[in-house]
């Protein structure tokens, strides 16, 4: 079974978010980058489990610059066999997805796994775009994935519940909570990661379709109004008359 | 020129579908709604009240398969000459929107929270810690609207409903089973949410949370550790790695307010925090705070809500 896992970097979840150059760019100064949690905890770990049970290989792919190599090595330390980096800034989701699809087209993968979303741009776009470019089915927001030969059974989140679906390989899946448990890389994994192949490929000529023009921080909250714990009638009254939410 | 809106009509017309129609109307062009499935014409015609000029329905498609729906929406966009396609940013918008973007080579803005202003569309980024303004460079545009970003505006007339055949092809994804708990309010759609964390000590203490939620007509949610240790089902986990919600009211009891939790709830209009620790970080993000024991405060709040309802 050949599996391709799309890995992106994201700022550590505790990062303070600030912008520079007149609020047009994210200020990476002092920000620690990690593997996007959905990609690492769910997509990558489930891919490794499937490989362990069925043989095959796990390739990780990132659209990014040399700065991303540290994050890629971390994903290799968790257990991926090899890495591919498309050497470019990921200009937008379309650009990123088309690069990954171009690579996937020349290598027959049974399943392409992405995270549910990146925790910086929260788009949930890249997986569906890859599926369309490859002309394969797409299962989004999967919380479970089992494979039997060329047939996979998945659970996906739908409004207010879950759906059990079946699909044949090849397909693309975006992975959410429930898929797998986080794995902490061990020393052996970290050592091995240093010598695993990391192939750098130049990008295809693709125009981005969107761009982030500027950013803003949300208006800061006014001070919290404290309510006497004995007096919940007052809280209900404020929620009704002042906040007008009940 | 027209704006095409994909509507999920499988279980009646949910609020987020009406929001999407209202949003499309605000874009200023003729609004054509397209849906799949088997909804009644009389139900679909009411979309006209929110601004649809016409509704198309392809009854040959009865799944949520992203390939089939993409085929139908792309065919409708061609035949209606639509330069913009609008979705709600729900599970269909998240699977069909990206496909359609590639199919039409149309830039996609996922999770829009406002109509375009000076050609830029606002979205939440960094899990709600900031907002970004996106421009689309292509002539055609796909926009998915974050639920609860605007109020549906009704008051218009019903509109015509027409059959449409978009040559959907076959479904690549086969649905074997679907489990939707009866009678529960789905979390992403809920306007009121009552949530609790590790401060509640054990799953046996959730009765009071459910009771308050029931009294308010609210959905229930929880922090991540509570779902991870199995006190509550996974779909209730809100935050950066769980569900992101933006209800009108979020009541959090026994939750410390870690930054990853806040990332999923900071879009809420009003936040009420109940915590024994006056230093809990959550108070910094709250509108109303109660320093007290959830085991006393929550039942007291439930009583107060009951009294409020009884007095009309
Ligand atoms: C990468 C990453 C992603 C994460 N994603 C998420 C996420 O999506 N969602 C999420 O929730 N967390 C997430 N977390 C975990 C997060 O950091 C916190 O650990 C978690 O939110 C804490 O849950 P809690 O507030 O329920 O528990 P605690 O931190 O243990 O807080 C319990 C609170 O209850 C109060 N309390 C105790 N007794 C009472 C009482 N009787 N009455 C009232 N209050 C009481 C305490 O004062 C305390 O503030 C993530 C962490 C990481 C590293
Ligand atoms: N630059 C990138 N390189 C590789 N994969 C990516 C990149 N950006 C996003 N992805 C993948 O696409 C998923 C969804 O991203 P997004 O559409 O940005 O929310 C992520 O969880 C990753 O698996």
C-alpha cells in the first residue's frame, strides 16, 4: 500500500499572533513552528498504522522552503519512510494542491491523506482540491479509516452526527480527531530521520488564485463583568436585557 | 450575470442555508439556488423569500458525494452563466467548494465572515486569533460562508422551482450508515452552548450541565481532556483541535480557558465563565464571570432560567 501524507507547518498552538509590514505579513519572529497537529496526530499516524498492518510505504510531502526541513525531519522521526519537498512558498491552497497533485500523478498512491485543516489558515481546502485534480473520490473530515484490499471503510463527521462510508482506492481523505493517537518520536526515530531521503523538487508553473492582502487582530474584549455566585437571577437578567442573547 | 448558491435541502432548510441565500443576495446579482435530493417544491420555493430568484433541483443525486455534487454545480454554473458560487462552510461546502474551485479555476475563499469590501473578503485565521482579508484574482469566484456570520433576511416572495439535470455521474463514495443522535442540537449550528471541563470531576456530574442546556434550548460541549478520557463523546470537543463554534452565548463551567480551547470558542458573541479560581485565564476572554463552585452555580442558574421563562 502506497500512502502519501500532506504535511504543513503551523505556529505552535500557544503562539502569540502578530503582524508586520503594515499588517500585511505574519510576523514569524520568535514563533516556534510545529507539524500541523491534524497532519501529525491523525493523518500521519494513521498512515503509519496502515503501513504497519498492510506493508507498503509512507511518503510525506510539503510545499515549502528550506526553512520547513526541520518540521519535515520531525515527521520523518515519527516514522515516515521518505519525504518530498516542493521548493516554494505555498502561495495559496490552489497553488499548494496543484503542486501536490502533480507529484501524486507521477507516482501511483493508493491513498492521499491530509489534515482536516491547517491551524493557521483553517481553510479545509487542499484535500478536496487534490482530489479534483486527480479525479478521485474525496472523503472529508474522517474520524476513522480502515482498509481491506482496495476497499476502505471510513467514518466522517456530518452535521450533528457521523456517516459510515465505503470507497475504493485511489482516493483522498482529510483526517480529523478520532483517527489515531498522537505518537511521540523516540531517540531511534530521531536518529533514523537524519538519514532518510528528503527529495527537493522544483515547483510546476501554477498561478495562485487568491492572496491574503492584510490582517487584523480582533477588537479586544472589554473587561469581564463579575456576578455574585449567589445571584444567578442577575446573570439571567443581564443575558436577556444587556447582552440580548436569551 | 448571476450568483449560484448550493443549498443542502436534505433535512429541511437549516438556518445556514438561508444565511447563504441572504449572503448571495447581498452580492447584488441575480440569485439562483441549486440543490440535490428530493425536497418538496413547496419547501424550496420559500428560498425566494430570502432572495433566490429561482431554485434548480437535480433529483438524480441523493448522496453527499463531492464528485456528483461538483458535476451538478459546475453544470449549473455553466448554463446559468454564474461567475460566483456560494456555499455554506459546512461539511458539503468543505468538500465540494475546493473541488469546484479547481474545476472552474475559480479562486476559493473558505469560511467568509463578511461580504466582499473593496474586493476583499474577511475570514478568520490562526484559529480565530486574527482575521485576514483575501482577494480573489480569477474572474470566477467560489465563496463559502461561515455559519452564524449574518442573519437570514426574509420577507420576499416565493420563487419558481425547476428540475435540472447536471449529469452527475456515479458516486465514488457509498454511504453505508448514518448515525445522527435524535433530538440533540448539532453543535456547529447551536446558538446557545453550555460547556464543561475537567473541573466537573467526572462524567456522572454532567446531569446538571444537560439540565441547564435543556432549559435554555442549548447544545452541550466540553474541553478536550474531557473527551479524551471518555467522559463525553468526541463530537462535543470544542477548540483548536475539535469543533470551532461561534454561538451567541457560550457558557463554560470548570474550564480553565487554555489558549487552544479559546481558539475554538472565541468567535462566540457572549461568553459566561464559571470557575472556582478567580485567576483562571478564561475570565480574560469572558463577558460575564462567576467565581464559584459549578456544583452550586449551575443548578442555581438553571433555576433562575426556569423562573425567567415562567415570567415570560
Ligand atoms: C496542540 C494542542 C491542542 C489542544 N487542543 C485543545 C482543544 O481543541 N480544546 C481544548 O479544550 N483543549 C485543547 N488542548 C488542551 C488545553 O491546552 C488544556 O489542557 C485543556 O483545555 C484543559 O481542559 P480543562 O479546562 O477542562 O481542564 P483544566 O485545565 O484542568 O481546568 C479545570 C478548571 O476547572 C476549575 N474548577 C475546578 N473545580 C471546579 C468547580 N467545582 N467549579 C468550577 N470550576 C472548577 C479549575 O479552577 C480549572 O480552571 C490542546 C492542547 C494542545 C497542546
Ligand atoms: N504547504 C503545504 N504542504 C503540504 N500540505 C499542505 C500544505 N498546506 C496544507 N496542506 C495539507 O492540507 C490540509 C488542509 O489545509 P488547509 O486547506 O490549508 O486547511 C493540511 O492539514 C495539510 O495536510
